[in-house]
């Protein structure tokens, strides 16, 4: 899907974990390397939004020979909404669909991303979201018609804040492991148990 723009949110400081979650090693690669590699397999247009630990994360990507577009969000401390806005604002193709990913969901595979893309291409919804078992979340794919909603997010607002307005034009794919992210030392311990 040549026109698809992918935005990876990686600006947080991982305060609950005590170390940059983006640089946690899983199956031989950092989490940020995993998600950038997967994203680049489905689109050449990948933007990573950085904030805290930006230099270390960008260095890690360069060392891994991964070269997405980097956007620095100076307002990252204000929350995820500012990173979404920064990423979307940086895109030059105003008519492209936009997929939003997080850097700390180790269960996200290219097969899931392709499933979302194929559903979007076949059914032409305004939003494709992942269903965690009754709860919708990222990864999410947005049509160009929803771009304006992403540009007015602020603070800790994520896309869930406006999903209810698009209930009738949102399709979902099942992703039971969507709730597995790396926020706490307990999450880190679980990741280490699954690393092989």
C-alpha cells in the first residue's frame, strides 16, 4: 500500500518502567527496532515521533540500518495526543490513509498490519481498529477523512476519544494480545519470560 503513512509513537519517558521501553531488548532486537522493521515491510512511509530519550533511540535505529522519518515532539510531556498531532502535522500527503502504532506492543506483527490494510482496501471504512475483546485500540488505521480529528488531539487524548463518533464506519480486527504492552517492571518480567 504505497500511499499509506505509518506513525509510530515513541516519545514517552517510560516513568513506570524506570528505563526507556523503546530500547528494551526482545528476541535480539529493541522494541523500537521490531515495530519500525514491521512497519517498513508494509509501507515505505514510516514516521517515528520521539521526545524523551530521542538521541538514544535515533542512534539505535541508525545502528540497525533503519531510517524512518524522525519527528521530535517538544511537547511530549503533555501526553500522547501531542505526539499524534506532531506526527500527522509532519505528513505532506494530505490524502493518504494513516496508521498509528505504539513502540511497546511486542505482539504486533506484519500479519496483523496487512490484515488491517486489506480490510481497509476491501470495505473502505473511515477507521480500522483492533479489538482487544470488547475494547478498541491501536494499531488503528484512519482514512483521510478522519485526519482533522487527529490534528486536534491534545494532552493524553488518544484516538479512542473520538471513536464513538465513527461507530457506524469503524471496522475491527481481533487482536487479543493488544492489551500486552510494556509499562511496568511486571510487564518487563513477562516479556523476558516470552523472549524465546
